[in-house]
C-alpha cells in the first residue's frame, strides 16, 4: 500500500479520528517507525505535503478535504476521487507494524 492509499484508507476507516496528527502518526508506524521516533516533535513535518494547501494542491481538496475548514483541529473526509484510493483490508493487515 502506498502513502496515498494508506491515508485514504485511514480516513475511510476512522472517520471520527482522521486528523492530520493521527494520520501522520499511523502512517509513520505503518512505515516501520518506532512509537518514540514517530512522537518526536522534530519529525512533525514528515509527509505534511499530502495535507498542505500550498503544495501545488495535489491532494488536499482533490482527494480529501477538512470537515470544518475554519477549525484547524478538524478531521478530514474523502472526496469521491479520494474514495478510489481506499484499499479494503482487515485491521491486522492495515496496522501491520502498530
């Protein structure tokens, strides 16, 4: 599963908890990072380009959007295009490194 598929699947499977921090943290765990390394504030910007409004808007607004654009802590929801990236897996496969 690539990063886009992981993010879309995470948003799909966790509609109430799909915030930037949660998605990024779980992606790091999925990629094999330790919990300590994933929680290190120096790694905060890792993969933030997937959520940036200014990064040529490749994904934000096209594959997922903020539920409440006026609330910076708001979660994300998938667009119709983003739903095409969802991978149907079991929880054990989805969180294989967690």
